[in-house]
């Protein structure tokens, strides 16, 4: 699991460690790891041309000391100083002793570079880059591979927000711990590949953000035993579809069946379409309370304006996932009244409506938005998007690392609702079901799109869920 910590937590751990180390030792540890990463990205250090974009903080010092190490190995290293009078004196002296130099024409040097190292702003930076730095960042992205020191300059380390121009990196080398902004869009897409350098920090248990990996999800996924029957495996009820959107019901049922449910009970007007594709589905005309035993409900995909079934489902004493059209009829008070868990799965537009703000505000502040949703509704919130986030009442916000842009296709959210609902019915908590469901969903989409990426259909995502399951558990 990748765990990310706030700037204040990382700073406190750094201070505690620096009190026990010789002066400058922590920066040297960071610079050593940074230089190794630079060498790996270059492939060949001797004769390579490296440009350091150096700000006034410790990130600039890390870049300068790493540049000195590269220069001693035969690289031609040039430092573009954004604030010459405030550049780290020890790092600058080390670079010069090693044969590096200060640039007198940064744009010219960047155009000739084999690698540009971003050491402009550290994890304490706020707001976008100032115009001179922004100009160099744009030139670097157009000219050479870019490696960011700790995080791309101009992004918010704690939230992943980007409020102005920021560096786009091919690789980000971060020290001691991941920062939330490295895992959450819009900052995540600017970070490129992530590499964590261990500098000896002792961190507390209270991470801000966590990204599950294969092993973590494998531990969550339910597996049938010799004594399992369909009820022990979990029966999920699906209330979805309408005369206008019968396909939403088919896709939600597909996700539930492929997500490991022992059985799926479908309630709604699209029974013929569902049975035509999945004859193993148990269908009922409704209302949901008369459909039979379930261990969890999924309601909302393609439901249209029919809200009557929602109260029936919310009145049940089993976990409920509310998606899509079902979200339009919710109030915080009604969700807080429930004794069983509730999982809300909006995209940014639906989350904006639930929070009473603009969609662009939600997309710009995804971490804050999902936390507010969970707090306001007293539920677990899964915010879909380029990085899907899952927040509960406490604990770190879960970040899904498996998504792909090819999931931006009609009906993919219906499939996600189905697979997540099946995990709820199997007994996973809302937080675990949302995290594991999003992980499998993203893997299935990658499988469907292929290594090079290609347009996919939501039905193809559902069809690859079993492959994703094997990818995780094998």
C-alpha cells in the first residue's frame, strides 16, 4: 500500500530526524537518491547534459547536491538559478567544485539538455509558478525529460490542487513519504512515474491518503469455500434501468455477476433485457421490499425520475449503494437516519449537486470534496473521476491507482456500481468494497483497452472483470 502524509507530518518527522543527524546529512541522503534516479533516467551519465532549475528552498539544495554528484561522474551540469541571491550556498559551492556551472542563458541550455531537474519549489509551496519559472517549465517539457524533486513545482502537496501553471514531470522522486498531491489529480498527472527514496523518516500511523496495491486488494476479495452457497457468497439486489435506459440495468447486473455475487436479484422494468443477457438473474417486478432476501442493494443507474423505490431500499437494514439518478433524491438527514452502511458513488457533476457548488470546484479540489461529502451525509463517499477517491468517517482517503482514460465511456459507472455492490453483499465494509471495486474496475478497463490503449465499451469492461480478479489473486 502506498501511504501519503501531509506536509506538516513530514516536516515534523524531518525535524525529529535532523536533530539526531549531523548537519546537512538529511539533504545528502536525499541528493544521493536523486542522483541515482537521474542516472537511471539518463541511461548514461558521462557526457550527458543536465540542467537544474533551482529555487530558493531545500529542493534547490537537493538539486544542486545531486547535480554535483552527476558532474563528478562526467555529466555537464548547468544550474539555472531562479533567485541567485537565495540559492542554497552549500549546494551551489559543491556544484562548482565538481565542475558544474551557473547558466547565463537558461532557455538555450534547456533546449540542449538531455535531462531537466525541477528543484524550483518544495512541498511547502502554494499557488502556481511565477512567470519566469513558468516559462522555464514550459521550455523544459518541450525539450527534454523532466525529473521533479519531491513533487512537481506549482502543485499543492497536501491536496493535489493546481491553481496556476505547474511543472509537468516524467518522473518525480519524492523523499521519506508520498505526499497526497502525488496521488490525486490534477496534480497526479503532472508527476509522471513516482519513485520513493527512503531517507530514514519515522512516520505515524495516521496517513492522509492510501493507494491500495494488488496484495492489499487480494486480501479483501472474498473467496468461496467448500461450504459456500449463494447466500453465503452474497446476494445483491439491483434497482436500475427504465424504459429509456434499459442498458443501465444490464450493465449494473453484469458488474454484480462478474464481481463475485452468489446471486443477483434485479428489480425494475428492464427484466426482459436483463434475462436476455443473463438468464441466471433473479427478477422481480417490485417493490424492492418484496423481491426477496438480499445482503446489499444497488440503486440508481438509469433509474430516471422514478424515486419510489429509493425509500424502500433506504428503509432496509442492509448496506446500500446509491449511484446516478438515485443520488438526485437524497438528503443528508435521510442517509444519517440509516443504521446500515450507505455508499454514495457520484461523479464530479453529481457530487457538485450534492454539495451545492459548481462541477469545476469539485474537480479542482477532489480530496476536499470527497471528505466533505462523507462528512455531510454521514456515509462513505466514492468520488469517480480520473483518480477515484473513497472517503469514510475516519481513516485515510483511499485513492484508486488503476484507472484509465478509456473508462470515460457511457455505462462504465453502472458496471462499477454492480461490482462494488456485489462486494458489499459479500460482507466487505463500504470503504473496502468501494476501494476493491474501483481497483478491479480499473484493471478490467486496462485489460479491455489493451497495452497500447484503444476505445472500449462498458460491456467490455464488465466482461474483463474476471480477468482482473485473476490478475489480483494469482
